[in-house]
C-alpha cells in the first residue's frame, strides 16, 4: 500500500475526524471558560478578597536581595537563587476557579438532561392492526 493512500485512510477515519472536531471545539470552549473566569469570576473574587495576584511572592535561597524588590528585578541580580512560589499559587487558584466553573456548567447540563429524560413521553398511536383487534375484541364482548 502506498504511503499517500495509507495516510489518506488514516486521516479520514471517523475517530480521527471526531478527535479533530473535539480539539477545535475544546479550544473554543477553553476560550469561553477562560473569559468566564477572568471577566466574571475574578472581579468578584477581587472585590471580596482583594487582587488575587501572588506572582510577585518569592523567597531568596542564596544571595542577598533588597527588601520589596519586584521578582523580575530580583532575578536579574547575579549569584542569587530565588524560589518564586507566588506564581504557582496564582495559577493554582485560577485552576481551582476554572475547575469550579466547568463543574457548574457540567452540573447544569446534566440537570437539563435529567429534566428532559424525566418528561413523560406520549405513547405512540395504535397501529391499524391494534385498532382492528380492538374492534374485534369489542364485538366479541358485545355478543
């Protein structure tokens, strides 16, 4: 089998196409969730606890750094070793908020699905055979 033909078979398989669609939709959905966290949730968190940006927090492990020096400038000082834990805290908080927002979205979708499934469906109309058998039964009862 030729290389091009084999690649074509691989590329147009249903699972590969499904994966491609999933990645594209996931990227777009990721932007929506990112916007929800940054534009809707974080302002509320900021209003409650203040600006939740810990990225400038660090500890000097080796060397000397003047007090209250911003992290980027502290990193420029030669022969220093800096443990910058603040950015990790900020990213972890953002992840927890993001996970919470996704959880709420999934929970809402699951609730809508359960409500849709719980609705009683109307029974199908009887077929011509069933109608005929019902008439025959009724006629036999009346005799």
